[in-house]
């Protein structure tokens, strides 16, 4: 019997299987080639035909239109998904219909051209993002791609073919594939296909063969494709232990900046990390000039950071004046073993003639770390021109700064006149002017006024304080050297002052971010409750960024609204709860990726949506309005830091809720056990009495006198009524045992509830005197009237049972602050001290039960306690002066719950 009870629940097994099916990731198979025309699509369709004939649910999602009849013939017999039509600039474009594919959910779907860029207006910018959604939905995917579309190989392909491939696929998609099938033919055979017009039309094929598809290029591309495939196989066959050792011993870092050649360094590092199976970091250091970068440079930096992130790097953003020192300190703290930097051939100028090259400085600071120098092309003028704009930012002119400079120089000159009249040596006058230059550099913006003040102070010193006076001539031969040294000291002092001011601004910015994170973390630690965490997060984001915010704690798939907070000068926050915006948040919940404005997915959304993830599970999604413009990369990194803090708070709240649910479930189980134990005792005696009385009447009916018969019938009736009341109690507790939070309460007149309980108890005990005291004012209490009547009946019956027949039972009702207090009083023998701890548990440990005690109201009192607690009230008992007991319970009034 026990073995039978331990059998698995079929419903639980079915639910678990369904959950596993929903969470199963689809399998990706890539048909890989080195050039167009090798037969990737043909091989994919041939493989799909075999799967379809074996009974698999196969769907052709999208196949690029081909002029090759033998390829199109392979489509015969396969179910084909109709393409989606998108209008763009008056042209009707055919694209893969992702939504319909997700709705149909086949076992296997075919989607050609992995690297394709979708038309504007599609959900995702790239087709590989569509495929990632299909895999996330548990659908197996077949797709095709050529080697020139691999992101990490982009610069190598460009060097070989002299053509930059624009459509690329992150290496992570290639690595995710469960199977890579290399479709390979000889380059000469491929060229014959071109010549015969099987791949492109004759005029297009001739152009392609002269440029991209030369014999030399095809051989090199084939070699790279073969190497990629073998690397994939080699990686999968490696021992897991050796892989973990390599990952632990090797860590690469690539330095990135606004230079376009940074992309080459990023791709080289990605390939090296793949070869060593090592983790890698892309580091960008903000310096003094970062705040003054042009929009073009900022766009280049964002592009480089996005490229690094797409290739699997951990992107880190630091601030510091000396970039080499900042990189060296980070490398030491992070355990970096290899650093990758770019090197361009720049012409030496007078300005940088004596500067130490960045890579030389880095090698000097990190003698034990390998530094890899990746050569870049000569810096183009298009790149240098913005740098000149940056420099001009340090030479801004303003009337305010000019007036400050003139006043300070005038004051310094007047002070020098006073010093000169005291026949103090000229060295002190020079110090006064140097101090004035320092002061001007401190109170003005940029370099221009400090440099100008340096020159003017030298000329002023020469004009007023050297003989012959009031001329720019100098009699003493040492004065020209004095002027030069004074000018150099003034210039250096001015430059250092401006630089220190810039570093101070960077430090303030860095400190502000740290302080914000600390304040948010401190507030989150002190906050309890999901609603309060959401309100605190929204308030912090609105204050930080001045944008409206929406916060979804549950997937809005079924239309649930998120919590919004309106910013002062932003769009109406209700826009963030429209169906279109909820669809974006739902996508983020499903795919655990960012989406919306400024991303490659659902770009037309009004906000930028980011998931809050903990342990691989999306806890929430927030959206930040982008009506003022898309968020820059620095802001997104800052948001990611805040998200990690919020994730910990939400995880802590979820764990707290789960713990509370466990405690509640434990209490429910304990209550069930108590009830069953009490029922087993409390029902035995009345049932035995009914059985005995009925058996006596049946067996000895003719021999019993009238009074004995009436006594036995009355006993049966009394025991039956007691059983009915017991069943009513059990029904009452059943109503609230499942979920007390769903208790339906409505305003009830407390006086009427008391009257209902008294009228029902009078029917059972018509001879007992019951005294009632109610207040003059009308008391309306939110409650479940039926349950509270049952509580009063239990308490009144308990008082009647345990008090003399000639004594009165009292019931009092009064208002006490924000609660209604009910009290039932009797003049019985009271409650013994040893019974107090177990008064509301229906069971006294270590105490034997007599037949009489089994008829007590222990179970009734435990039910009363359960009902009152479900109403957020309290129930207590005490002995009454002069003898007897008092049972009091309170219920919160309306508005105080």
C-alpha cells in the first residue's frame, strides 16, 4: 500500500514534460561554404527532403530566389511559408515571416542566408536574430552562410578580396550551431559554374569573376572555410579539463578607442581568444578629451564597443588622464595575460616629437605581460579633421573669461608696483606674475587665457620693471634668459592647472556614479516588498536620466500593465503601456535581450527595454523613454550596473516570498494534521453514543419504558446536533484554508452579526440567559459575515458548556481606536494555567483525554483562531476576576486594514 502511495503523479510528470518541452532550445545546423554557388541551399533542401519523408514536421521558412532550376526543384513537396511583404520607399520587399513561423511552430524550419539584413520595418535588423528567436522557441533551424560573412574574419577577407563585406554574423551564432556541414567543391568547378551561368546571369557573373571570385581569392577563402570547420570540430573534441585550464590561465585585453582601426584589433583578439579558448575584455578609457569628442567619433566608439560585445567580449569603460597607466592598473587587478593594441604610422610633429609611444609606455609599465601590436593603416584625414575640432574646444573665447584675466593681471601689476617701490628683488615680482597665471588658469576655461596670460605677464614685467623702464628693451644680458624661463614656467603651470581641472571633472563624474550606485544599493537593501522596490527603481531612473520609465515585473503577454513614472519634460508615460510597447517588453522577457529604440530589434519602439536577469532568469523588464534621443553606450553601461543591483533586490524579495509561502504551507499542513487528529478524537464519542443508543432501542425496544426510550432518542438528537455543528466548523475552515488572502469581505453591521449569532444559539439553549452590550454608534466592519457568526456561536457555546446553568453569559461589542472589539464572558471555572499555551491548538501534549474532554471546544477554538487571523484580527483569552473566562477578538475597521 505504501509503495502504491509513492508512485509518481501522472499529471505532475506530464506537466514536467510540457515545461521541459517549452524550455528546450532548438538545434541549429549551418550549411557552410566558402563562396556563393558551392551548393549550400541545394544540400540544405536535400537534407530537409529526407527529414520530411521520415515523418518530421518540416517547413521552408525562406529560400532566396534562385535562377538555378535544380535547386528550386528540391522545394517540390515541402510545405513553404509565404513571405512577408514590406513596403520600403515605394518598393515591395519579400522577407521571412517570423511571426507566422512562431505561430506554426514546426519541428524543423529552413531559413536561407543567415547574414541577410532585413528590410526596415521588420522586427529584427538581422536575420540571425530571427533565427535566435526560433531557436529560443524550441524550433530546429537549417540555414546557410559563407565564410566571408564571419564577423571576426571581416578584416582578413577584406585584405584578400579588397572588398569590405557589410553583412556579417557574430561568431557566437556560428559557435552555437550543433552541426556545421561544410559544402565544398573545387574552385575550378565553381568557376565553370560561373561561366555556364548557373550562379549569376552572364553579365553579372563576368564582373564577379574579375573582382571577388578570382581563382586566387577562392582558394584562400576555401582554406579559411576549411580551417573554421576543423577548428570547430577540434574544439568540440577537446578534453573538458584541459579547456578549463586554458581558460583559467589565459585572459586577453584589447584597447579600443575612436580610431577606425580599433575594429581590426577587436577582430584579431576575438580570433585569438577563440584559438586559445580564453575569455577577453575590450577596454575603453575616457580621458580629458573624451567629453569634447565629435558625434562622428562617439559613433565610432559605440560601433567598436557593440562589435566587441557582439563577438563575445566583456566591455569595460574606465576613466583616467594617463591611458597607459589606467590600462596597466586594470590589467594587474584583472589578471590579464595578453594585451592587444593598435599601431598606426603617424608622422612625427613638433608637438609629439618627444612623446613616448603608448605601446612603449605600456611595455615599461607591464614587463611581465605580453603586448601584441596590430598594425593599422595610415590615419585618414577624415579621421584627423575631427581631432582638430576637439583641440579648438580648449581654446574657446568668452568675454567673461577675458574680463577675469584682465582684472587679475591688473591686480598683479599693481601689487608688483608696490613691491618694486619697496626695492624688493625682481624675483618676487616674477613669482607674483606666475601666481597670477596660475590663478587665471584656475578660474577660466581652456588653455587660451593661461597661455595669453603667460606671454602678457612676461611682456608686462619687461615693460614696467626692467631697465630701461617703459620699453621692451633689456640692458642686462641675463634678462632674455629670465624672460624665457618665466614664460616656460608660466606655460607649464597654466597647462598643468587646466589638466588638473579636467581630471577633477572626471573624478567628480566617477564619484557621482559610484555614489549613485551606493545610494541605490543602500535604499534597495532597506526596502521590502515588490511594489516598493519597483517604485524606488523608477524614481531613481527618472531622477538620473530625466526620462519616463516603465517597469514590468511580469510578462505583459496577456495585457498586464507595467508600473510607469512620468518625467517632467518627457512624453506621456502612458504611451509605454500601449499594446505595441508591451509587445516589445514581452519579446525581452522571452529572449532575455535588449530591444527597442537604439537596438537592432523592434527599433521603432518609443523606449529602450532592458531585462533584469538573475541566474539566467528574467525577473523584470524596464523601459526608458527615448523621445529625447537614444541612450549612448555609457548610459547603457550605467543602466546595466543599476540592473545588477535591482536584480539582487528582486531575487532577495522572491526568496523572501518563497520562504513565506513555505511557512504558510507548513502552517496549513500543521493545521490539517491538527484537525484530523482532533476529528479522530472528537467524533469518536458522539458516534459511539449514537451507535449505542440506537442499538439499545433496536435490540431492546419492547423492553424499554417510555422515559428510557425518550432519553436515548434525546441523546441521539443531542449527539447528532453536535456532529452537525462540528461539520459546520469544518466547512468554515475549509473556506479559508486554501488561501486566506482571497477571503471575500464586505461591510457588515457588527450589531446585526451579534444578533444573528445570539438567535441561532438561543435555538439550542433557550433556557440560558445571554446579556448583550453594544455601543450607541453604528459600527460597520469589513468581514465575511457567515464566518464571524460561526466564531461567535463557537465562543457562546463554549461559554455555555463550561458555566453553571443559572449563570448569565455576556457578549460585549465596542469600538477601540481603529478596531471593533468583541468579547464573550462567562462565570465558569476559568482556564487552567497549563491549558493556556495550547488553548487554540485543539491538542494538549502529554495530557490524556477523557470522554468528556473529547466533547470540549478545542477544535472550535482553533477554527475561531484561523478565521480571525484570516481577517487580520487578533483572538485572545484570559481568566475573569471573580471566576470565569473572557474570550476577546478584534477586527480592523474600514480603512485600517
